[in-house]
């Protein structure tokens, strides 16, 4: 599922390259068809269509380089490999004998109350267990109330 925003035609329709119509309400369209979402990503920028939380590119299929204390000492694990994310910080800490630390994820900043509903959907999906479709079904006032409840 993907959430798209259209600032140019917030209450209109956008026709994709295959001729399918996507209706925007309050500037948002929730698309569950992956093919239709792919078509919307190709709509010319002049139409002002943007995607909230676009999919990440596929992960590199190569396995990470084996990390051992010997490999680090011998220089087989280079700073370039680390910078290219071929070797994880967890693996380096483990090979060096340090206890691995869990990755941390910072919560995004709360949007201003006047922000578009799409910004509130993005925020709520990042800080709660709601997905974009569930958050999209709530009104902007309900999203703000949900955010207020988190702060208590």
C-alpha cells in the first residue's frame, strides 16, 4: 500500500500512463495496487504528485563480508567497505569483542497542527503501530488527538 499526495489537484483525478484514474480527496490517495502505485510514481512532476514513505530500493543481495578480529587487524575490512555498508557496525563491534548495541530509531518531529493530513499520517505511522491505510482512515483531528495521547 502506498500513500500519494497531490498538491496541484487535491480534490481531483490523475490519469496514469495506462489510462487508469486515481482520485485524490483532501490531497491524498491511498493506493493498494502495486502496479498502479508504480504508474503514479511515473506521473510528471508538473502534476505535483508525491509519495509518502516511498519504498526503499531492494537490499544488496551480496552477503556482508565476514568480520573477524584478524580481518580488521590485517586491513581486509577497509573503511571504504564500512562506508559502503558492506560491513555492519554490529559485526565490527562483535569481531572486536565489544557487546553489540541495538540499533536506535529516532522518532520524527511532530508536525505543526496546520500541516497537511498527509504529514500527520506519516508521523502517526512512524510513532504508533498503525499502518498508512489505518491512519488514512482517521480524520486529521483524530490523528492529532492520537499524537496528543502519546505525549501524556
